[in-house]
């Protein structure tokens, strides 16, 4: 009798040891839906240009809708004369926070005048930024991003724009805001021998003052590999524009799994969704895009801040 | 020596641990030991120089990586990698794989394009189709054509492709065209009839005679969206060239989840991996790409 009791005791201990080992290796095999249900909410910013016609008609209602979709923050694209979508910075901040989100960033630009380019002097434009930066600060945003600059006519103009971005970047840094540049595909064209405009900018801006918000769709349209750019210029890409041809994950033009897998090499702190073309009503496309990222096992909840 | 409780219990206890560990690995989905369960073919251009030096040895290496079938990139003087069609078929099947498809290039002469009389080229195809049939080929793919081209040249090629397609169909083989990146470039002379050469080919050719083997990375490099393009011409993509910049799932330039999601609508009957590029050990890199497909939930397994 004693033997049998001890046998079963040992068997139970062995079995529980085996199952404990099993649990740790099996944890990763849990079903996707339960993983999504139990996981913390993913930090995903929406570029409001994705809902531009809705924002024109009803900014407050559209902001509310974005929050309901699951987005945790917004990137504005409507700064003009000290206001965001016609609202004061404080009003805009309040509406975004009412919708359960944060104001993360803004696409804001001040093109250099022909005189400034001719005279190699951008002090007039810097005065514009002196007013704009505090307005942006008042929304609580962490980043300001220039969405585009003209393809330069010559290297002198290219360098002038790099110096200009460095200067604005320093002003932003002094105000506790990070400043960056967002690409389209034309920057992938060469500006000096074989060197692309994008790489010239990466090489001639101060990493402390200027980061790059890589738009992954436009990078691919420029025949570039986002991952190769991360590896060649590590830690220069604080934000990513997660964009596809239309709804995220539908066209086959962007390898999001590879991009997210390597985002840490690029120094990514946050992602911003942009949907510019649609197979459906914009709001539906924007919601489907949120769902794609929310359901994707390769998209983390947050990113380490550097 | 007295047999203690401990040693009598050890054996069954260890047996139980072993059983639970085995059961655990069987259900946890860690597939290191499981055999390949997804049917993927390899475009042999990925190991072209090795194939030319030692076809038998290379085919065995390819089979050991887990590939189910091969697509060739060398048909010359009636031979595949220097082997007669029957020899080639035999080597592939001895290695445990299937002869699936072949890439050939036979462009029209300027005279043929102008005259619309393709008999010279069609005589080449008579022999080629017969050789491919003997090799056990299921598909023949025109690997390249001089596109984008003026609409008059495209019209000639559409008629040419249909003639080749008919010859292939009569031999029980399917004929297709494989794109490069420029096939997606806009072509002015099309005058709005189609956005690009590839679209024009698809609109102008008989679906029963000509399919398109869409190359995913080539498409993206040409500004084309592979999955969206596939969905816009349902049933026209019997074979998919699964290609990235190099190793699958590393560059961020192709959304393979979207591509495979569109495969059924496209009418895909096979997936062919191609990996173009110099490497000290191409087999390790090909194995990485194969592993990417094996582990991808969006790539269907044999049972599906």
C-alpha cells in the first residue's frame, strides 16, 4: 500500500513539473483573439488627414469618432494662424482628451520664401516658428513634423534646408518638443551624384535636433526598403507613418511584419496611421486600418522611449 | 543492495515527465521537428550557378530544404540544365519533388511584330512545348518581354501569347507571362485603355490561354500593388512568384499577408519562391525564406 501511495505522489509531482514546463512554452501558442482581449491597449496615433473631409465638416464629431475606433492619440494637419482646425490650442486639446486621446504631434510647415533661398537667410521663417511653437506646446503635443520640403534646385538649396531644419529643431528642443521631417517618395531620388535627397538630409541634420518620421508606404514607392534605412541610420526614426496604398494590410505593397520587427533598430517611439485613399467611406477604412494593427501579433502595445 | 522506494518511483516518475514533455511539444506548435507541411516550389534561378555545375546534387539540396517542386530557368538546345527532358524529370522525381514550371524567353523579331506573322517563333515553340511535355512540365512561363512598349507592339504580343497558349493547351500545359517592374510603368500610347502594359495584356488576352505569374517584389518596384492587382483580375494568376528584395519578410517592401489573402481570388494553383542575389551561402538564406512561409499563418498548408 505504501509503495502505491508514494508512486502516485511522485507521479503527481512529475506531472505537475511537466505541465509547468509546458505552460511556459505553451504561453505563446494562445489563440489570437484571447491574446488581443487580454493585452494592454495599443498606442496608435491617427493622422487626422485620413479623415480630412469629415474634419472639415465636423472636427469635434470626427475627433470623437477617432477615439471610439480605438486610436489613443492624434497627429494634426490643420494648423493655421495659431489655431488647429479653427480651435484654439486649448480647445483642440480639450476635444481630443474628451475623446480619450492625447494630442501626439502635428504636421506643420513654413516654406522658405524665394528671397530667403536667394539670400541664404531663413531668419524671417524662424520668426514664424517663434509664434508657432508655443501654440503647439499649448496642446501638450510631443512632436512637430514638417510634412514636406521642395526638391532642391541645387546642393546649396539642399544644405540651406538642412540648416533651416536644424535651427527649427533646436528651437523646438528648447521648448521641450521633438522636431522631425516626414518623407514622400520624391526624396528617394538622387540630389548629389548617387546620394538621395533623403540620405543627404539624414547625413546633414543633427540627430539631437531633427528626427525622421519615415512614411513606410512612400519609402517603398521610392523603391527603398524601410528596414535597410533603419539599419543604415539607426535611432533616427522616432515616429513611423504606417501607411499603405489604401486600408492597411490590403495592397501587398508594404511588409508591416518586417517593419515592426525591426522598428527598434530605427529608434521608433510611436506609430501614426495615415489612410489617404479608400476602398470604402473614409471612416470605415480608418477603422479597418486600426483593426489590422490591433489584431497583428507583430504590433506591440508601446515602444521604448530613447 | 536493498531497492529503496526512491529508485522504484524514479522510473515511472521520469516516464511521466517524458510523456508530458512530448505531449507538450506536440501541441505547442513549435515546428522544428515537424516535416514541411506547405507546398512551396523553388525557382531554380535562386541557385542557378550550382544547377549549371551539378544539377543532381543541387536538386537534392533543394529537396532537403523542404521544397515540393521546381521551376526551371534554363531551357537551351532542347535541354534543361544540360539534361534531356526525361533525364531532368527523372532527377527531380528521384529527389522527391515535382517538375512544375519553366521560365523561357522567346521574343518576337522586329519583322514578326511588323508583319503579324509569327511562324518562325511558333516553329521554336513546337519543339519547346514537346520538350517541356516530356519533362513533365505543368506550366510554361514567358519570363520577360520588351515592355513597356507601344500599343502596336503590345497588340502583337497579345496575339503571340494567345497562339503560344493554344499550343500549350493542346499539350495539356498552361502558359503564362511573368512581370518585371517596368510592366507596371504607365504607357502613354495605351491612351487610357489600360494603366500599364501588364493590365493591357490581361485585358486583351483570353483567360483560357494566358495567365500572369505575378512577381511580388518586381510589382512593388514598379509601383504596383500585388494584392490589389490580383483582386482586380480574378482567376488570372495561376502561379505566384513569391519574392522579396532578398530573404522573405526582411525588407518591409512586400506585404505577404495581403498577397496570400488574395491568392484564392487570383486562382493561384502554386506558390514559387524566388530569391535573387549574391550570397556566400544561398542555401541558408533560402532556408530562412522557406521557414518564413512555413511559420506564416496566412500561407495555406497542404490540407487546406
